[in-house]
């Protein structure tokens, strides 16, 4: 099975300080990580590789620094990694992103299975899986919590209302996975060393993918950003630590949060 | 001059930090309480290559050099000194002595299982009457055909009772003294005659084991002589020289944890209506901790670079151990003070950090011995000999 895992590199939230009072986000430490959903996608792909032997290719569209995310994917066990990077991609909206990824996947000769995270850790649109499935005319299963391969198809468990649905999809297919269902493995130390010293990331630009200006024209225009309304604060308990603790336990017991 | 870490080391640090936070931290308190080695963590660490970080991949290692090894020790030291001690003694001195002076056959036979974590290593030097005076060992190895027969006892051996392989220093010719009369051996601990005496009931690093190891007519094949016959003292000293840099790195992690914990606490804890972090008497302590930690960090990674680029490093490694252990001790001392009565409570991490830090001023050569090493290296170019 040929699996392509989509990776998105995001700013490490641990380095960000959010000041709601100033409506500003301060970057204390500018470090980039593989987004948690992408890591889950990697884990899902690598589990299929562990289970039955598959080729897992990591694919990312982003700034040149996203190469680090792909090297981490190699360290975790991916067999090859491709970076799609071009200044012409900088204004890409979700439609353009899907076209660029689809072009790269076609250049790679297509895939049996494409795995992506449910939504990215930064913009969080949660659309790339569906858009890509449409662009490539692949089957799609979103919000997957369990995944297994079989001859020419996959079996997936996806979220269905408050429960789950077991579905089967003929390959080729796109799945998006729930991060909580695929906690990612640690990269092996030797893999980390080799990912930078021995293994390669191939970079393709717009010309490599045969994408002209028209194909890269976004449909959406970015107009501004703002904070979401504050979440309602729950009940606040105040007083001596012992009595507050007692009240808290009682409240949690009443709500059956703890037994 | 570029002080930034190469990217593979940045990623490696993040991996080890995640591993330490998610796998080591949840056990740190329990292994101290229950006085037991966290084997489950060691097994997981081995699966990630963390039992052989400095060694080349052809020997089952990770290929991370001393730089990678110091990064791991810092990150483990930040979370659990016991775990750092188990992995540190295994890697930094036991396996290291085989890597430094072992033959190719010895490396294949002994270093590969150690570096891949299939076996745990221990370093058998200290004896009841030979601590700082390491050359005063009484354990003997007598030639008998194609074997050597080892008799004696080693004490305070980290991992002694859990090791599969132990490097052991023994007297082979009492008339020749330290240089010529002492030989290093590789001993498989399932060899008949090897046994464990008492286990130490320690003040700190209680999640690591420290054992008395008894050798009674332990026969080892002559192929297990490590390094030149008669040059065992040098083999052991070389291993300790390198081990000192990484020991300093574990201290760096411990000091860093104290700083982070104090910052978190002082921002949350209010007295006189304000966070105590705003009190000069408190933030001066925190500023002093940060300054010493920064100096230590530069020192550790510069020394790791010296080692990885095969430059002289004995003096620098001794400083890493000496300064590192004292910085860690000063930081945990301040941490207890800053946390007040809470810092004295068994229920809180500070008390464990305080007990754990103390050993670093003692083991792998007391800080007094580090000063001897340092002074010897300082005065030697002038022809002045510093006696031990």
C-alpha cells in the first residue's frame, strides 16, 4: 500500500503568550513543530506500515523551514519526504493548497491512501482532506478513530454523532484522523540523527508541479483577524485552601466527573 | 563561532524532553519512594536508542556523540535524577570504557548489547579502602592459563545488581602500582563466583541501585582484558574524564528544574498581597540561579564539543562536574528556601531534588578530587607536580 501523509508545520503554542486584554498574541520563542494532528496522521500511516508493510511518504506544503517537519517525519519512520515550497504559494487559501497538494500527489503517481489530521493546529479549517478527495476523486472518511487496511480497501471507525460508525472505503481514499486516537510514537534517536545526516527531503516548486499563476489564485482574501469571544468562566471557588478543595470535590462528585 | 545546536540535536532534545515529561516524570516520585529502579522506563529508553546515545550506530548506538549524550542527560536530570543515574552509569562510564579501549571483537560482543539496551552496564572501580585513592584497590586478577581469576569486592557500584556486564579494575602486579600493575577487565555478571553483597540505602537517587559486588574466584577469559594489560587505571580514568561532562549535564538539568519550579511557584504564591516573585529577596535568588545555570550550560556544551572534536578536555570535564554539582546543590538549596515549609515536605518535588542533588558532589570522583585533577592540569605545564 502506498500511503501519503500530509504534514503541516505550525508554530509551537508553548512559545506563545496570549494576552486577551491587549487582543494580541506575543511570540516569546519562535519554534515550529509538526502539528499535533499531523503527528497523529503520521502515526496512523506508520501503524499501517507496521501492520502489513506499506510505503509511507510525507508531504508538506509550506515555507522552506517546513523541511524540519519532514525530517521529523523521516525520523519517525517515513520512507520519503517531499516539500512543496514556492513564494508563489504564500497567498494560498485552502482551495489553492488542495490544488497544489493534488498536483504533487499526481506527480508522485497517486496513492492508495492519503492520511491527514482532522484539522491543523493553527488555522484549523479542517477542510484539506475533503478538498483533496474531491480534487483527486478519491473516497473520503473524516474524523477517523481506528483504521485498518485490507485488500483494495480500508476499514475505518469514524465519529458518528455521539457514537461511532464502522465504514469501509475502496482505495484510493483520503482519511482524516482524530489526534486523540493516534498518540504519536517518539522518533528513534538514531532516526533523528540520520534524518539530518543521511536522508533527503525533495523540494518541488510551482514550476516543478506545472502550476501557473491562474492555478494559484486564491478565492478568499484575508481581511483581518480577531479573538473569539471569551469562553464563559465556570463557577469560581474562593476561600481557605482546605474548604475550597472540599467544595471542589463535592461539586465534581455532584456532576459525576469523579466517583 | 556558531553557538546554535545543529538541527538534529534540537529535534533530539525535543524528543527526549517529551519522553522525559511523558514517561519518566510520572514515575519519578514513586521510584524514589519505593526505592526501586524504573525498569519500565529503561526498556522504553532502550527502544528509542537512549541507552547508547554517544556511540556510533555500527555498535548499536544512536550516533549522537557526547553532544547528544549531554542533551539527554540534561533532559533526564531535569525530570528524574535516579533515571539519569541508571542510564548515566550504564552509558557514560561502563559502556564508554569498552568503547574507548575495547577491541573490535569486544565492542561487537559487549558494546552492542549495552548500547542497544539489551544489557545494563556497571563500572566497578570503588572499593572499601579505595575511594578517592582509586589506585589503592585490593581486588586482584591472577593469570591461570587462558583465564584470569578475580577476587575481591567493589562497593557503591551503581547498577551493580542489575548489570549484565561490568567493567572491573583489578591489580595484576602489585609491584608496579597504578601505572602498569592495574588491569581492566570485562566481566559478564552471570559468571560463577560473582555475587551481590549489600544494597545501599541511600539519601537520594533512590530510584537507582547501588550495590556491593563480590568476586570470588571469578574466571574471565583473557580476551576480556580491556585495553592494554597493566593500563587499566588509565582506561578507567579516561572513562571518568568523559563521564564528568555528562554528569555535569545531568546537574544542569537538575538546576534548570529548580529554576523553573521556583519561577512557577513564586509567580503563583502570594504574600503581603503580591506574588512573592516581586520580592527582591526572592527574585535575587532566582536571578543568581539563572546566571549560574547559563554559565554551566555554556561550559557543558563547549566541553561536549571538545570531546566530539577529539580535543583535550580533562580539565574542562573536571570543571563541568565540579561546578555543575555545586550549581545544582546551590539551586536546590535556594529552591527549598523559596518554597518555605512546602519545600521541606516529603509530598513536594523540592525535597527529593534537594536529596538527589547532593550525590553529584561525591560520586564519579569527589569534588575534592576534581580540584586535584584541575590543579594538576593547571600546574603541569610549569613543571609543578600536585600530589593527590
